[in-house]
């Protein structure tokens, strides 16, 4: 059942499975199932937003590290005792 698969993917934070389930067309028999699905989808959205934030922070840190590495390479060349 779609709801069970979605709930398991959400608990496991399996983003790929959540994406694949989002693209399928689930059919719900009751209003309660629809409301449960809506709540799960809201939770999944929060999970994706959190993942996006973490990725953004990692990218900023990586960019700073690259800039630092570039700046230290110039310093290493300038203070080389081999010349």
C-alpha cells in the first residue's frame, strides 16, 4: 500500500524512495487516508528542506575550504626555502 511504503521511506529518510512514491498516482479510499497522506507529504517536505539546508551549508564550507587552500598555495610558493 502506498501509505505504508511512504511512511517507511519517511521514517528511514529514504529520499530516493520518497521521490519515486511522489511521482506515482496513489488512490485513496477514505478521507482519513487522504489526510494521512497529506500529513506524510508535509513531513517529507520538511525532510527535503532540511536536506537542502544541510547541503547548502556543506557547499559553503567546501567553498571556504577551497578558497583557503588556494590562498595557502600562494603562501607556500612565496616562502619556499628551496630557491
